[in-house]
C-alpha cells in the first residue's frame, strides 16, 4: 500500500473503499460518511402494521407489542457499550426509551411522556453510534 505525505493533496473522482486515520484505525466507508456516520439508523411507521420507511445498517423491524419494537442491526456493534438516540415524530408528548441494547439488537419502546403508557406512533426514528 502506498503512503502519501502531503498536506496539500487534492483528489478528484477517486474510487475509495475505506478511509482510516493516520494510525490506520477507525475505518469509515464512503457510504458510512454519506449516511452521517451513525453506525445504523432507522425511520419507521409504528402504528397499524409497523414497517421500515428508510434505514441504514438495519435489516428488519418487529412489532412486539403496543409501543415496543425490535430492530436488528446488520453489522453488530463490538459490545453493548454504544449510544442510541430516538424520537417520536409529530407528537409533543411521545418519548422513546431503549429497553435493551445488545450488539445486534435495539429494543425500542414508545410511550406517552406524561403518563408513561406505552403507545404506538406514526413515525419513530432511531440512530446508534459506537464501535463495530
């Protein structure tokens, strides 16, 4: 592998498969960078029949009860020590909590913030960040 040592390097129309830091660590693919560098994310319909609208590195969604969903990650995280964030869209009272974060599965519960009652919502989003 060739190493370039120029701080003023300009590249146009290069086909790059993986980028790494100066120590050869922390690889990122162009697709990951283009997707905002979250390791996975999902936007799904949570009411009626739960279904994924758009996703990155998530291959399936299961509706396991009122307001409870299981999302399966395609490329597992290196451990259970990663960060997941989520939101309920088009609701001023809906909240998202994570019942379980395993290396390959994120379990989401949506509920009414003022009562704590599990509830289905029309649009739910989740993203996760960490080592894979």
